[in-house]
C-alpha cells in the first residue's frame, strides 16, 4: 500500500518564531509581525506573577468582544466540574495564582475569516494545583493576525519563558 500526501504545502511543521522571558513589572508579552503564519501556538511555561492573578490572550491587541469560547474546568481528573461559553474581550485563562502555565493554538491566522481556537489548556505550576482548563472556540476579528498578546491582570515577576511557534 502506498500513501501519498493529499493537498497541503509540504511545510506543515512548527517553527520557533520567538521566545521571551517577561521583564519584572511588565503586564504583557507582545509578539508582532506575524502576518505570514497560518497557525500560531503560544506557550507560557514556568511564568511567575508578582501577585496572585490570571493571564489572558488577545489577537491583534483586540479588546472588543470578538472571542467566543467554551471553557471546561476539571478539578480532579476525570471529574467534570464546569463548562462555560463566553463571549469575551480576550481568552481568559485561570486558575488565579502566581504560577500560570498553559498554551493556546490558533488556526486560519493568515485569513480575514474566523480564526479557530484549536486547542488550549491552562494549569497551575504545581502538582497540588488541581484546576485544569480546556478551551475551544473562535476569534471573529476580520484582520489577518499580525500580533499575539499575553496579558496579566497584575504584572510578571521576570521568570519563566513565553514561546511563540508558527506554521507558514
């Protein structure tokens, strides 16, 4: 049996666009100049906030109510706890704490159509942090994605790394 590729460009692999260690007292990490990527993956790992808080993600720094997503919270796998559908001004990740970590993947970024929130998750940084969140949905902004913004409701504490990967 022979298997051949059907469609696609042959370059469907993730490449590191940039990585940043947030500076102390900054409230956001911003990646710009991204219009050539059709998929984007934002990862925040071992980040530390100056005080207990949460992080959120925006595309093109758009703070309009253009994000529709469902969040499913798991307090202790496989125990289902809560599901919310939200139309928001960003994708808000919780739990509130000082060590947020997670990821979000966006599709259709090089188009003026809907951008999918393909997969996303968030968790505290320790094993004792039981809240796990999973997200899916879409961003209805009509511009090609040229920037991704990771925002906190207080400030970062200059620890951990934020990575941005892309597929052209």
